[in-house]
């Protein structure tokens, strides 16, 4: 590095740590030197306009920083997201659509009700009987519910089985571990707290009913081959091997979140693939927990387009100014959820830190699923998925690769 040149990766880490002082929880994970965190903690309390200006200054330094193209693209995306967050924290008006695009490099719009209706029609076929589709879907979901007192046991069984597969398919550091805990009063169903040194703590929210057919996705998402696996492999590769300091901090409302949530939501496909329902039924059946794995897999595939309804709710609420009761009705009608579940979803969408985050799941899954499907002929899914686990890819880069496929 030339004398007097700005160390952009180092200053990016400092900047990210400063955001956590303004908005606790903004740093999702930090695995770097605690000395650096202590230095930031000892600084005068930052103001949003200062963080905004620092993000803009680092963006201006990027082109002269002589970093490889992939690091430059990654940092440009991250800093653009931070600049927008700083403006939001400072009370500057930012439209919701523009906010999502600045954070996650995607443009969002309302879903097509015709696609939702087609999904409803398919679910009608899979769930025959009396009552409305919403009622039958609710019965199906209740039938699959895991007894609360068996939740931890079921999670551990699935985690062990998925870990064995992921260790063989993708490789994991020998020392990696995940510990699970059951929590309450949270706006999410599960959360990975990566602690560094290949350790994660995964919290499962017991306030929400957990279905046996959904638990494989939750465990794959949070642990194997999702968040925990990605953190482990990037810590070992990008941080320890390549000394890329920017990957010691994971920041909310940045492009890396869309990549992380998209790959985590593809976890079951990347580790089990077709037949995951019967596979999970066998694992849980050994515990005496029974459900129809074939039906669970078919219902999940039919209902997948309805995931976009949650993003509709955010757009209606924050971009269209819709009344919360209208948004709840939209979630109930097209998402086939109960009012209580819709209210819980609204809680997540109205949290100041998380209001735009739903797009990481919706757009992240769609983008990365399309990219995974567009892999070269003959390339195994695991080889393509490994790039997501190991490389500092961005939504913009993946979109460009898809366009050139």
C-alpha cells in the first residue's frame, strides 16, 4: 500500500463497527481483533451524518485502492448500503424501493396475483376436503406441528444428519460446532449468532409453531449448509488464508445479507435435493415423530410462490402507505396465514432495523435459485453452491453472470 493511501478494508470494518454503536444489532457478527472493536467503542459517539460522509469518502477511495476487482465490487456494494443506512438513521427521506435497491442491489415490485392463484389451485389439489383452502392448509400445518417439548431433540437430530452430509459434500473445519437454544419474544423463527473460531449459537423461537416438514429448512438455513457453514468457510478461506479483513464483519442491510439468506434458503436443495421430505421423515421417524414426507415436499413446492406475499406486505406498508389492517388482509388472503401469523409477520416488517430485510429472502432465493439452475451442463449442484460459500459474490455479479449465461 502506497504511503498515505487509505486502507479501505480496514476503514470499512471500523465504519461497520461504528454503526453498531448507533443501532445495536447492526453488526450481525464480528470475528476480527477485539482491540479494533475496543478502539471504536472508545471514540466519541458517532452521528449519522458523520457515518454517511465516511461511507461516501471510502466509496471515493475505492478506485485508487488497487484492490482486485472482486474485492472492489464487494466493498462498493457494502459501502453503498451503509451510506443509505446512515441517511435513514439521520432522518433523511429515502423511498422504500430505493432503500431496498441501495441495500441489496435488487429492484422490487408487487407480485402477480395470477401466480398466487395458480399456487392456490395446486394446493387445492394436494389438500382436498371440506372448508376453505386456508382452513385446509391450516389443518395440514397443524398436523405437522412438532410438540414443543420435542423441538430441541428434533433440531439436534436433523442438525447431526445434515452436518454429516455437508461435511462430506463441502468440507467443514474439524473444530466447528453449533449449539442450539430455544428462545421467546423474537420477531423471527430462527437466528444464527456466529461467534468466530468456527462456532455458532443458533436460537429457535418457541413462540411460533414449528412444523416437522419445515424444520429441515430451518436447520439447513441456520447451520448446514447455510449461515454457519458459510461463515466457517469464509473465515477459513477469505479471512485466515487470504487476509481479506472486510470479511471479519457481517453487517445488516448490505448486499452480503441477500447473498447469505438466498444461499441459506437453498440449503436443503444443496444438501439433500429431491426427496428431502422422505429423508427428513426417516430422520425424525427414528424419534417417533411422524409426518408425510412426500406430501410435505409437494406442498412446499406448490406454496413456494406465496413467499413473495411477505414482500408485497412490506411494499404496501412502506411504499404505498397502506393501512396495517389492509396489509394483514393481504397476507391472510394470498399467503394463507392466520391473522395471528400475519400480525407476527407485520411485527418483523415494522421493526426499524429489519423493515426492508424481507427482500433478502424473497429476492435472494429467486436470484440464487435461478443462478444455481443455470449452471453449466454436467456441473453438480454442490460445485456451483460451493462458490456461494467461498467467494465474495454480490447480487450484481450474480445478476450479470445470469445475463451472460
